C-alpha cells in the first residue's frame, strides 16, 4: 500500500499545486484515486514477477528496463517469493532422480509427474527418509521410476509399498558398461600382450603412432611413470596387508577411484596408447608408401609432389613422417654428420599396436558387431582371444539386446530370456559379471518391470537439464527455497 499511497499523494499535489495538499492527502487518501492505482500496481508487480521467474533477478532487471517497467534485482527476487505456488494434483506415475546442488558434495531429489510432464517438487537431499515422508503425504501413486539407487529403493518401499518400482533401462545399460570398464582396466596389461588380428575389411591408412617426442618430453613422461609405479606398488602392498581402500585413500591422499583402480589391477596399468589426431597427411599416406623418394629421404621432393596433388600442409609434416622411416642420416641434411642413425622397424614386422583405453574397449563390447567398422572389429577380435573376455563380451551383448529391443518383443519371452541370462552370468568364471548379476537379482522386481513396461526415467533426466539451466542462470548462488520456487513456477 505504501507505493500506491505515494503515487496518490503525487497525483493530488500535481493537481492542486499546493504543498498543503500533500499533508491533507497523507492523512485522508482518496479511495477514488487509490483503488485504480492499486489494481494497476498489482498487475505491474505480477508482470514483473513472471519476468523474474523466466529470466532471474539480474537478467530480468535488464529486460524490464527496456520494457519500461524498471525494478531492481532484489525486488524481482522478492516478487518471486510472493507469487502463489501452483496447485499440483497427485500423480499416478512418478519419476525420482537426483540432481546436484553442488556437484560431488551436495545433491537433491527431483520428483516428476511422468504423465503430465512437469516437476512436482524438489527435495533438499536424496535420503530414503525424506523420500518416504513425501510419499506418505500423497495418494494414488501406482508406478515409480528410479535409477539403481538403493537409497531411493528403500524410501519408495517405506513410503509407497503398493506402488510398482521400475528401474530405468538407460541406467542399467550404463551400469553394465561401467562394470565392463572396471574389469577391463584390471586386466588391461594382460590384454596388451595379445597379438594383433588381421582385419577382414579395408582399414583406412593412417599413422599408427604420434610423431617422435623431444628429449625433454620423454624425460618428463619417464618421471611421471616412475611416480605412478611407486604409488601402484604402495597401494598393492597396503591392500595385500588387509588395509581398507578408504584408509589407503586417506593415508596416501589419493582419490578413492584411483586406489580402487590400482588395487584391482593385476599388473601396473600403463597409459593407454593415444591414437594420433587426424592429419592433413592422412589421405596421402598410401601414395607416399609407393614413392621411391620415400626410401631416398628427400622430404623436399615429396612435399613438392604432394603440393601438386592438392596437399595444403607444411613441409614440416612430410619431414617428420619421413624421419621415422630413415635407416641412416639423409644426404640432404646439412647436419647429417652430427645426427645418429635411428633404425626403424619396417611396418610389416612391427609389433602389435597398443590397445585403446579400458573405457573405449568397454564401448566396443556393448555395441553390436554389425555396427563396428573394420578397425574396431579387429580390436574386439584381438581382445576376445582371451577366453574370459570372449565369454564376458557375449554375456554383455545379450544383456544389451534384452534392454534395447523391449518394445519389439513379447514381455514373457523377454523375462524368460532375462532369467536365463542371470543363470549364465552367475555360472561365469568372471567375478565382475557374477557380482553384477547378483545385484540385478537383488533388485529383480524393478529390473523385470523395466523389461515388461514402457516406463522410464527419461522425463526426469530432461527436467534435471531445465533445473541446471535455471541454477546456472542465477550464477549458482540461489538458496534451495528460491530455486525450488523458480522451478515449480517455471514448469
């Protein structure tokens, strides 16, 4: 009412031209003037509040300045808090997922109505008690989707025991890839000893390794490997002595993931071979191999011929490629008397190329064979020479087919196939796949519901993206109450 009274005072003083009118109007405001301005002010505040919900405080203030409705950022935040919260009906299908208030440190819970495609509420944490207390106040929930979190599973069971829990299919596929990645990382040293396999298709010609590194770079790489080897041996010694992984992590000041990685690795995990980045020289490698000048060592002549063929790279690229193939110093090099010959193994008798990282190998294992290019198929064929890898790769591909072809197959047949998969995985000789199958059997009702029903947590993931956008729009400085209001009002 304060702003309306001041506006009415200004109008009365402007009309009568006498300062005494201000005192008379302050003590006796005119209803005929106050009511219209009150309505206009409330409509203005409502419009400013909707702009604040959409754009935030700082951005909303800049926008309202251009629209002729100026307001400070603090005023806009106060207007957001005054707006009435929307009425929400109890959902029948509820999506539950976590989102990061501060990544790696603090997380909240988002609750989404899967049928109406809107956010119902945000919770400040992701504990089972908080979720159960929220569910007890709601009636009529029949289906709840979630990830593989045991905390959410306990909260759903306690708060809505009659509702059907559905595990998200995307999270199940992510879990099986992560399991494969951790296991492949532990045996990566053994897989690097396997010989290469000839490819059935045509593999594009490309450089096998990067250009030679300088002496300083080589020295730095050697020192880094020495430090990592010392840490690996210390972690293995402590783990063999019975020390817990968390205690090792705290004592050595290493990340828990690094400690777990070193403790599970059978041999010292060398750095994965880095595939050279695409080069302007790659389309001309096959032609360079056939040129007599390639064996003579005349890089300048090769570069001129390449320029005629459309090569737009520098002479340095051709010179560095040729330097790897020289058996003796080039006669065209003015400093050849000071350079030592560095014999290079011919490509036909070269050792097996390095393997990609465990993460890349896991991606190859979850993909279907028909979608792999010849090079990826050769890498997969190389690692499947190991009997354990071949058995695990077959089980992983069967699992992926179960959860990617649900809509095209009969539910009973899919559930029967999943039962057979659990039995085969439990009988496998690989501890990683056995542990993964045991976790699926423990969460069997939710996993089987994912195979038999079309529900998923995809809508929750999309709403989390919107929450992230609103949070970043406020520069990450909004408290939970303000962020919750903005999310609920914006959706």
